[in-house]
């Protein structure tokens, strides 16, 4: 079986292929890939068993990362929660990964990494599991009333009702003003987590390349932003990708109000699944938070070839540097750190 590399940003067949494949997500889309390329200079490449004159019927998309600090490698995909192989048969999956492995030495990639849920398939023997995560998905096939009744009474329902009582101002959009307010909340949240925020250019590029897909939702009171979330609507799935909040006002339920509003809008738009995103099992508080919305938890793994090469240890960076330094930096310096930090960590 022959394998062909294509540029998913230039090959018009890729967009048509995504529209027809059930497993295609926003992370496969040219808009997401363009934002990665323009922000971090990662070059997207897709492999397919379909010939140059055929319609694409299968494929896997990657980004090549070139860093003087963390090395040159192939990742599917950087800063993406997951990136399922878009194939029909397991043999195609194995063939596409085998081709990438064969190209590794020629292209001087330290390793190849994929982020996926296998769904009963077997990884090729060259790949070994390196990290485990959860994905939470809330199916929206029930009425809003039924969904609300399934939420945890104390942790979710009461928070939503508290936010309604507070008469928070909720707005959505992607304007520069809304983005600025959202980014200020991201800075606060990332500081609490001991990490710098991703560069503002990343969010600008997401807004630019995902029109009609990306939306920022803000909750404010008396003109003060309390919480914000960034969602991505692709096909019949709404993805909650980023969130930020002012911890001084958590008791007002602003984040709960935004998620509930997003669910209501998703139902109105005919969305069938609300994807609450990837969660590290080492963050039990966030895992429990998502569980209490009635979301179904499934396993997600990162796999790498070869296993003899150490993965980029983001958690190590966090322990060694972030908690000691990032949490105490002025905002301007913290943002600058993010611009330098993330392009090496995809």
C-alpha cells in the first residue's frame, strides 16, 4: 500500500474529506492548522493512502516541530486535545504510522507522537504509551430540562441558579475587546496553575482562521469580567477549549453560567455533543467538576516512537520553574515568558 504526503493547507481535497468523515474534528481543520503554523511556525503534513488523482478516503495529520531546545519531532497534533486517525480500516492506520516511522530518521525527528483513543485497535509495536488523559463528552440528545436535572445539585445546579440571581451580564463574540478581556482572565488563571499564558497571537490567529467556528463567552458584573470560555463549533460538536476566571468571584457561579449558556446555544444550533475537553487524571478536582455535569468520561492516550527518547517533560518544566518563578512574575513578563515557552513545547 502506497502512502502519499500532502499539504492539508493547500490540497483542496483535505477540506472536502473532513466534511465527509465522521471522526473529523476541529483539530484536523485547515483553520486550526493555519493558526498553529502562523503562531508557532509548525509545518502541517498529512499522510494518506489515496493517490494524487484520487479523492482522499483516509489520512492522518501531523505538525513538524523544529526547536533548538526540545528538538525536531512529528506530533499529531500540538496544543490539540486529540487527533484521531481518519481511516476506514486498521490496516490503513498501521500503514500510515509505519510510513511516518520510516521517515523519522531521514527527517531527523527525535520521535513521533500521536494523541488518540484507540477504540479497540492495536498500536503498532514501535509505539508505546507515554501519557494518559480523560476526555469528557456530554451528549445533548435530552431536553434542556432533562440535562439540567442530571447536573450535580449542589456543585452545578445551585451555581447556575446563583449566577441567575446575581444577574450576571453574559456576552459572546470574537471582537478585539472581548478577546482582550478574555485574555486578562487567562493570565490570572494560568498564573494560579503555575504556568504562563499562551501568546495572545495564538488567540488572534484562532479568531482569524476559525470564523464562524470560534466564539468567546464572557460573564461580567458591574463591568468587571468574572469568567470566560472559548468554544469551537465544528460539524455537530461543540468543544470547550479554553477557560479563565477571576478566583475572587468564583462563588457567583460565572463559569457555570457560561457553560450552561453554551449548552443552551448548542441545543439551539442542533449540536449533538458538548466536548468538555482533555483532563489530566492528576487534576482530580477538574475531573470531578466535569463528571458533575453528567459528561461521559473516556480514556485518551499519548503514544510515542521510539520509546527510548524522553518525551518533552512539560510537567517537569512546571515543577522546576513555573511554581517558583511564573507565579510571581509581573503580567508583562509572564506574557513574554509564554511567547518564548510554548513554541518549544507543542
